[in-house]
C-alpha cells in the first residue's frame, strides 16, 4: 500500500495547527502594540486634579513618545541607569504638557506643564510666576470650579497665563497665600526642567523638593508630550460597573486637543 501525500490532516492535527495560528496572531498583535507604545503613542489616565482646568481626573489621554526622542524610560519597564542619554533627542518647548518619570523613584508617571528650561531662574511671588525675573502675563478670568469628585465642586480663581514664547493656557488658584504662592528663586540646572501643575495650589511639582514633590526633572525622564484627551469619565466610573460607563461619561471632553 502507498500513503496518499495529499490526504487531509487528522482532526487533532488540524486543531493543533489552528491553535498555532491563533498564538502567532496574538504574538504579532502584541509585538505591534509594543512597537507603537514604545515608538509612537502611549495612553495614560489622569489620576488627580493637579492639571485642572486643562486636564481632569479620569481623562484618558494619548502621549506622543517621539516628541523628545527616546530614553531608558521610553520602554514599558525602564532600562538600567547605564542606558543614559536620549536617542533622536529633541528639546521640549516651554509650555508643553509632559509625562515624565518621577525623579525620586524613576517609576511613577507624572504629568505637568514645562515652565522652566535649563539655566532659567524661576520664582513665584504672590502666586505670579517669574521667569528670569520677568512676570508671566496673567489675566483674570471668570471664576471656575474644581471637580473634587463624587459631585463635589469648589469655586476657584481662574487666570489666563501667557509664557514668554506665546504659549497661553488657563490656571486655577485658591488665592495668593498658599504654601507655594511665594517661593525662593529656583535656578534650573543644565539638562533639567522645571514643571508646574496648572492647578497651582493643588499640585506637587518642581516647587517642592524632590523628597516630597518633583524637584528638577532630568531630561532623560521625559516620556512624551500629551497631545489629546481621547475619552473621559468622572470619578466613580469602574470597569467592574458597566452602568458607570454611561452615567459617569464626559462626552464633551472626547477628542479634546491639548495645548
């Protein structure tokens, strides 16, 4: 007897081949997702109110990873400190909203606005930011509200600030006598940046020393620039509670471009 080389595979063999194809598809999809996450875009969820009124807790944002080049913190798990420097590095622009690794642990993702560049002198006096001894233009706007979560809001002073390079944005303030409304002069070291939250009296940022806040942020800690609010949900939304996906959604913030 001769065997038929073109005979159909056995049911067990066909099932095994099907599983191999499924696994290959999953692996390819994961590899593509990893490449996109490392080289192009990465999603982040805003965990606090420190960037109100421009970013809200529960905003789901997209960050461009290529904006400043790539460092050891560009991968999902940071590479060893020996992998220092940046590949295809680009200098950030004053006023960018930036995601970075918290300097004191190099693990926690933070998001703030870039205010001070290397060599700048930064000071806050009566809640007004001074850059190189010149006050940032600050225009009073109608009062706003800060979302404290779970239906609670707080009335806050609102200002439009314009940085020396023309970047303009809104900020929140509780007044002029907060803990960091009057500071000493900060001289930004070479290769580092000074970050501040737009919610000026509710933000642990570079006005606080590294031990308790952010301090100066090394250039290699920059992960990318926040570009767009893709989706948004109010506090209380949970993946385990499907009804909150509708009840707590903020459709007005969908596809909101950031500046």
